[in-house]
C-alpha cells in the first residue's frame, strides 16, 4: 500500500511536469507568434513607406519630365520660328533687321512658363540664373539663385540650357541658346577649370589666366597640334596658327592672324605663342649662325624693352601697334620677315601717371651693372623727373637687372652690334638727364636759364652723352631763331616754354630711337623678294575709353573702328559661305557697317583729322577754336555730340560705345616735325648714331609742306587694311577677366563689355540675323524626339525624322487654334 502511494505521488509530479512543459511550449509559441506579427507589421510599414517614396519619386520624375518637355518645347520654338521666318522674311521691315538688340532678342525669345530656368538681367553681375515663378503678360517674375525675387520685362529674360555640360563647351556655336548670358556663363565655367581658350566658330577667345601654364605651350603640345584638323583638339593659339599655316601651304594664299583686346588681356603673350608655333613649323635646322625665326622671336624682348610699359591695366602693356610679316618659301620654310609698328605713345616719355611706369628700358638701365650705371652717370630711378612722377618703380616678379642683360643678349641675336648698343643706351641715359634740367627766369625779359647747379650738371651730362656742345644744347632749349625776309631774329623762351622745348626734344629723340630699332631689326632679319606668300600677325591696341581721352585714344579707336569693319565683313562672308554650303537662302540679311563713323573721322576734306590738320597749320589756332570748328561742322551728325558743360570736349558714338575726348593737347600731339634748333643740335653731334636719328634732309618746321601724325597714321592704317584684305584672316580675341590682374577672378560685367568691344557679340548678332541655333540632324532628333516619339517609329532616316518632328509640331499648333 505504501508503494502504491509512492508511485501515485511520482505519477502526479510527472503529470505536473508534463502539463508545465506543455504550457511553457504554448507560451513560447504565443511569444513567437507575437514577434512574427510585430515583424510583419513593421515590414508592412516599411513597404508602405517605400511605396509612398516610390510614388513621390514617380510624381517628381513626372514633374521633371513635364518641365523638361516644356523646356524642349520652348527651345523648339527657336528652330520652328527660324524655319517659319525663312518663309516670310521677304516682308520683314529693314529697320528691324538693322537693330542688333532686336535681333538678339528675336533669336533668343521663347515661350517661358512657370518652372522654366532662365537668365535674368542683373545690375550687379550682368546676368543671374533663376526660375520663373509667375508670368503676367510681358512681365516675368523670377526667383534668382541668389535668393532674391525680381520682376522683369520678358525682353530682359533669356532661357537657360539645362543640359549644358557643367564645364562648358569648347565651341560656343554648340550652345543651345546663342545669347549674351549663355556666352558669358560658358566662358566663366571654362575659366573656373583653367580652360582659358574657347572658340566661337573660327574665332578664338583667350581669357588671361594671370598665372603661368607652361604645360600648355611646350614642344610636346606643338607636336600635338601639328597637322590636326581645326576643332579636333581643344581650342588653342597653336590650332589657329596651324590652320593658317596649312591653308597657306595647301591653297597658296597669304594669311593673317589678328590679335586684339584691351590692355592686360594678353595680346602680347598670344602673339609670342603664334610666332613660336610658326617658327616651329617653318624653321630651318642650321649648324651655325642665326636663323630668321630666331631673330624674329628675339625681336620681341627688344621691342618690349623700348615699347612696353606698366599701365593701370597691365604690367607689360604694348604702347604701340605691331604687324609682323613672316615670309615663307615654296617649301613652307621661313625665308624672311618684316616688322611694322604703329603710333608709339611718345607722350609717356615725359608724362607718367601714378601708379604707371615709363618705358621698361629706363628702369633696366638704372638697374644695369655698376660699370654701366657709372658710365652713364645714372642712379636710383627715384632721382629722375621722367620716372618719379609715379610712385611705381619696381614690378612684382621682375628683376630689371636680369631684364637688362636679357635685352642686351637679344640685341646680339637680332644683329645690333655692341657699339650700336652702347650708343642706344647713351641716348636713353641722355633723355633721363634732359628731364632733370629745370629752368628759371634769365636776365633778359621772358628769357630762361638752367635753374641751379644740378640742372647745369644734367645739361652738361646730356650734352656729353649726345656728344654735342653743351652751349648749343642750352640754346636749343632756351632760344628760337626766326628767319624773316630781311633779318634773323633770336627769341628767348620763358621757363615754361623752355620746359616744353626740353620735353619735345626728349620725345622726338626717343621716338626716332624706337624707329631706328625697328628698321635695324628688319634689315638684320632681311626680307625675301622671292617669297610667294606670308603670314602676318597683328598685335594691336584694343578699344580705349578712360576718364581722360586724348589724341592717342582717338587714333587707337580709329584703328579699332577700321578693324571692326574688316572683322564684320569677314564674319558676314563666312556666314554667307556656311549658308551656301547648306543651300539656304539668306538674302534678306542686311549688313551693318560703321562707315559713317569712319567718314566722320577721316573723310577728306571735312573729317575730324582734316580739320585738325587745318588747325595745326594756323599759328593762332587753339584747342578751343578747333573744338568750336568741330561743333559747327558736325552739329547735325548722329555720331557726334558736344557734352553739356564743356567748351572743348567732343563725344563720338563708336561701335563699342560713346567716348568723350579732351582736345587740350590734340594740336601739339598732331604736329609731326623736329624743331629746327633741335635738328641742328643733333645733326652736329660727333656721334654718327645720334646724328643719324634726324637726317639733315628731313623736313623741319620751316618746311612749306605740313606733316601730321594723324594723316600719317591714317595712311599707315590704309596700307595695313590693304595688306589684310589681300590675306585670309583669322581672329584671336583676348579678354581680361578682372582689373586686379589676379588669377581665379572673373568679373561678368567687365568681360561682357570686352566681348562687345572685341566684336564677339557683333559676330553673334550676325549669326542671330539668320539661323542662330544649329545642330546636326542626329542631335536634333535625339534632343527633341521626346516631343513626338511616334514620328520616330519605323524610320532610320534622321533627315526625314526631323521633317516629321517639325511638321507634327506645326500640325498640333494648328489644331490647338
């Protein structure tokens, strides 16, 4: 019985264990199920969130697709309007054709809607990008990327190409929209990644990087461009030079490359690169002696030393124009060369504004080795009047001592002997000493004499360097001899007039020295009379407009007016050839030129230069009587005006903008003769070099025939244009991105003004007068196929597809009406 009780207790305990295990299993199963439910619920939430995100993304994509389609449609309007304009252009009013602003706006005008990305005109940055947020008739509200909202007229808003590459395009004819903001933005994008060269068709735009980029210009790079098709490689001056060289060889036609831009834009450096490449292509391998190409290249540092100076805009500004003719034989090898210069800025020798400098050679000579400094009795440039009018004496990164040695070495290469070099620098030193001669009142009425012992020292030193008599030098500065029918009269000059006489001597000696250098280089290099063709490289000053504009700016801007007319005619011709090739009639395009401005300036008789020459021939004429004559003659001329509150200034409406000229020094600067006393002094010099600067046979002020700088310059320009017209031109437009002369700074308004002055915007205007936006057929189909995908079905012919797209769009618009 006891055993049975024990077994029953064990059985009961076992039962409890079994029941407990069952309940524990059920509890764990319930927990597992609960966890599974929670996991499923969480997963369902995640799936719902994903679905919602997908839905949101789908909506966003649809919206983007819609915006893109609208933009495509807007862009398509340009092509469609061009297509339709060609059919009805015969009825267009000629006045509309001749309005460049209207043409640019017509070419870029599209239907802009809410959401369209655009360029808006901005007073601070010229153009700023943004998004259209509202359209109310002709008013468009734009939210700019700067955060501000502006309301503008539709004519001041341009579409933005949303598919343009972030680094820009290398040829701006590839831009979907050919307008000012598109061009400006493209140049900026490329400049930001050190792509400083960009094409606009056949025109190369070069933006000054203000830093050294040696990898772009070594022999390896020249080898890359040798024989490469134009546009095959990245834009580069070597590509322009190679295209000119190949065209000369293949077609037997002389070429010219015109390099232009404002001071500091990099014209001189671009010209050097062109000459370097042409020397590379046409150079000869010789065992000894100086080759023509070596002499041509080494002429640059010589001419820069005597013709370049630091200005407000540029540390190495060429103060003269230069046209280098490189002659080639039938094998394409350089056989000769000639350098022609234009309008050296003579006034700089005596007048320098702060913070500019005089010509480089003066500072080089003051920094020369001690034996040279002692020989010429020179010293610190701060001690010379012609140099200390400005507080700038040194240039960052330039060692004038090294430059002096390099210039002497270059003189050796171009064939200037050591004796001639010594004479050259004696003349330069003499000019510095001349400037330090001050004058005081003499014993006679209205007479003058050297002021003090310092002035006498500099007078004697200048006479010693000129190798002439000191007394004769004093008399030439302080007296004038007047020869009448009955007697010879000696007239004293007062101190002010004597200082003017001193400066006149310094200017004429320096300008004749520069002319001698050019002639010497040309004779040393030699010209090839049997040459069949040439490549000319023109490095010319750009359009100038300063606070004060004198005779130099007047002549410089005349040059740019002439070259702009040549440029317009060439661009127009290239456009005609393009349309002929595409078999498109564009006879409705009216060519605009600036002949009326040129007639205003240079017409004979009756132009400004002719009236200036007339004023110079009358002793009693003043700048005020000259100005009054201009006001009377041109009072009804649309390009000429008289500023209000001025008695002697005048304004000319140039192609690049209005420029107001001050006439105070026009008469003096226009006179082109050597004062008789100065000529007699220099002719009597014991130094054959000095006496040769002003030959005795040369006409003097007493000659009956009048000669002027303006008329001579006009003749030089005419000869230059005749040479250019006989060649096939190529263009490089240099741009200065900022006025600080520092890298990585791109000032929109400054660059835009230069593009206008350099004719780039004019070239775009001519393009916009016809069909401004151009794409290959395959690109057109790829870009606009989204508008009507059904027209592409079953067709592999891109031309047919393009026609279907145009026709489909036209049909849909008719049905909408």
